[in-house]
C-alpha cells in the first residue's frame, strides 16, 4: 500500500518562509504564521517541502488504508495562499460570505491576496476547523 507523501520533515519553518517568492507572498506567510498561532495554539511544522502544518491526527479508512495528516495548515503558492480546512466547508457558509475574495475546493481555501480578506473571519474558520478535528480525532497530537 502506498505511503502518504506529505509527512512532517523536520525542516525549519523559518528557512522555508525565507525562501518564499514573490516577496508579497513571503510577507503574507509571516502574517499567516501569526494568525495560525492564534487560531490553533500549536507550533508550525513543515509537512513535505511546501506545507506548514499544525497538529497531527491518525486516520483509518474503511478500505483499511491508514496514515497521519495535519489538523490544518497553509502553503504559500505563487498563485494563491492555500489554507487547508480539513473537515471541509459545509459548516462555514456564513463565514465564507464575509471572508472576502476567495475560492475553495473540498478542503482547500485559496486566497490570492491576504490583504483583501477579513483576517478575523479567516482565524475563526481555522480555529473552528481545528476544534472540529480535535473532537473527531480525540487522539490527535500537537506535533
């Protein structure tokens, strides 16, 4: 069975942030570190080469496939800041209306410009998402 490719690496988060391009996305990454610290109360950790994750939980699918993943995280991509809202967006319709310009998929929130979204709403979405994951996976760990 294939192993999960996105796992904690132990690489320094600050070193990753220092190399983020363009400069605006690097500055947004620093803002996201602060927002995520407030929203999660957890320390950041590199997951793979380009995702900054928070917390960890173990899962097992009905198929028997099991693995570990982060409770939440973000990745400063060139096209957009990607925020991982693992439980999805079904419970966030009201907040998404107030967030500002964004798009989303099943569990990824895409923000082209962080300065155009409501940081308080984003923080609320992340903290609510993390609490939901902590309830769903009571054996979660902070790292």
